[in-house]
């Protein structure tokens, strides 16, 4: 499997974080095509989409709750122990899916590689102890037993734990909202988004609160906290101008999918590759929320998906200035901070990834 980030050397905290980010990106990037397919189906066929279709909209739920996590768990398992690790990782991922009622991307990233690591240990133990002629029997049963056991662990252990973490993040965001500290909400929202908890926070916490506020006031700023496409656009622009040279050609397609299509998941792997860039997303998000506050901006409903077109569609009459100002400010701040964190491209020429991400990312995007 291709490496999606430059090889990281060293044992320090920074190197460890970068290495973890590289592994997370490696689980996501090969599946970006599936994310785009889900995003396009969502954008087109949900009730608020461009071509509403009740029967086709039924694809949205199963794809995000089952298909995408299974693909992530499968890919993570394959990274650790080849095809056997992939199969066991996919089976184990079904456990975390059943163990929670939210999209289990984070759970899949944990249990897929973990299950593959366990079967790798088991294979190492049985390889020298299996009599000739019994190899297939032992291999199949060991994979089945490990996959089933890890699925149970996922359903009873990892899934509920991840759900608790998600709910805690939602409660923290709610606390900031109740104490009028909205810009600081980005400190929690942006990292949660990158871990693919965006839908849980937006639709599980901010959406219901925003609906209640919109019923009373005719609009709500809460619909704009997580869905603002500005921070992601600024970050991708920084990658385009100052990121590693092998990644720059993939940025324009990602920007179109993100800003116009509203598929924010497309930029998450770019942050996972360089985790320090989460600071840029947080700064851009906070600046955008502050701008929304001082301009009195708000939306009448959740922009779904979070594209600029959806923003225009749910902005009340006369509210376009505040909406656009918040998006543009968020973009500018995120771009400036991300550019500084990328060293304004000074180190781009020194990075030599083992495998060129450009081809893979462009083909799948």
C-alpha cells in the first residue's frame, strides 16, 4: 500500500504524532472515492438536496454508518497484516458499528488495525506449530475466532467508549454555547471534525439547539459553527501554495469538492498528515464565528451538505453580507495560520515522500 506521508524519523513527541497522523491518513486516503460517492448521493437526493428522491436517499444512512467505517477498518487492517488483517479488521469493525448509533469512523480507525495486530500475533504463534495439511483449517478458524472476538469487544467495549467521548465533546460544546463563549467552541469542534465526529456534533448537538433558536428568532448562528466551509478552504489553499510539492496538484479538486460540494471530509486527511494544522482550522473557525456574531448572521436551517451553495439557500433575506463575511474571514485566517505552520513552502522541496500521493489522491478525488 502506498505511503501517503513522508517517512517520519525519530522518537520524540512530534515525530510520534506525525507518525500516528500518517497512519490515520493512510486509512482514509484510499477510501476518498467512497466518501465522495456518499457526499454526492447526500447532496443530490436528501430532502434538502438538489434532486430530492426518497428511495435513493435511503442510501445515505447505510453508507455513512456501515460502508465507510467498514472500508476504514478493512484498510487499517490491511496496513497491519495484509489481506488477512483486512478481513479481520472489517469483521471487527462491525462490532463497533453495532455498539453505537453514530458513524463509527474513529472506532473503525482503532479496532481495524488492533484486530489485524492480534491476528498477526496469532499467526506468528501458530505458523511453526501447525502440522502439514492443516494450514488452511487453522488459518480460517483462527481468523474467524479472532474476528468474532474483536467484533464482540467492539460492540461491548470500544463502540460505547467512543460514543461516550463523542457525547462528552458535544456536552462541552453545549457548555460553551450556554456561557456565550461561541468562538471558543472551535477549539473543540475543529479537532472533533478531523476525527470524523462532525456529523455527531452538527446534527446531534448544534442542529437541535439551532432549530429551537430558529423557531423563536427566525434564524440561528448555531447552524454555522460546524458547517462553515471557510476554515477548510483556507487550509486547502495553504496546501496548494505552500504544502509539499507532491500534494499541491490534489488541492484544487479537494477545494471544489469541499467548498462547492460541501463534503468537508475531503480535507480531514490533509490535517491528519500534519496534525499541527489543526491550529489553523481552530483559528479560522473562531474568527468566522466571531464575525458571524458581530454581523448578526444566522441561518434558518442546517446547511446540508455544508457547501457555499447550501449556505446561500438557507440564509434569510438580507443576511448574505454577514454570512459571506464570516466565511471569507474564516478562510483568510485559516490560510494565514496554515501558511505560517507550513513555513510558507520553505521546506516543501526537502520532503521526499516514498510514494507520490498526487496520483492517488487525484484519481480517487
